[in-house]
C-alpha cells in the first residue's frame, strides 16, 4: 500500500504554470500599441541581418525620448534600410523616419476604430491565457485521477480538486482584471 506522501498533488507546480500564463499575457499586452511609446512595442519585429532573422533590439538601441516618440539607434549603418523596411512591414501602423543611423517612430493618436480593434486583440490574448490556465487545471485533475487509482481517498480527491479549482478561479480572475485595465488604457483618449 502506498503512503499518503506518494499521493501528493504538486500544487506549487500548477500555480507556477498558471503564473507563467499570466506573465506571458502581461508580455503580450505590452506589445499592444496604446498611443504611448514603449520600447516593448518593437520587440516582435525581426530584421534580416547577417544572414539570419534578428530581433530589432539586437541591432540597435531602442529609446523612448518622449511619450509619443520611439527612437532606434542602429549600430551598423548597412542595416538601417532593412530595419526601416521591417518596421513598415510589421503591421504596427507606424511610419518610420530615418535620420542617419537613427530611426524615429512617431506614435500617432489612435482613432476610435483602431482602439476597438486593439481591445479585441487584447481580449484574444486574454482568452489564450484562460485556455492555458484551464489546461493546467486539467493536468491537475488528471493527477488526481492517477492518485485515485493509486488509492487516494474520495475525501482527499475532493480537497485537492477544490484547491486546484480555487487556484484556477484566482488565476482567471487575475486575467480578467488585467484585461479590464488594458482595455481601459487602450480606450483612454
């Protein structure tokens, strides 16, 4: 017969994985353009440099000199054109201005239609995070089922299931709160 210790469910691991989904969501939210300049806006942009696809922040210094302006100081002069092209094709909706090795990105005001689109994108990101959290919950419930076949009592199963559900509810509430605040930030004129 197995001991009680063998039938433990690793709640710390489940919590860590749920927190990971939340961290990923925050990172995705940072890449959304809200009308204010942020260095994270250009993180997803890759430039074809030195024969491989390189993140733009690895070929130059990204700065935010003022709230509605982003600058990228490209270190290698031969990459300025490629970086400008990558920014234009990125779908950020920003028109780069080249000044020597510095690329200026003036952040235009968001119109109502674009704000609405961005809130929908934010909602999609939040839904992906919720799905990831539910998948972690499902893994936890599967652990309980395995422990049941290994001899876990029904009372213990219920206790663990309730704890996992509580973790899930908390994580999803955090996602909803983050989405609400991000949508408010996007809609703020």
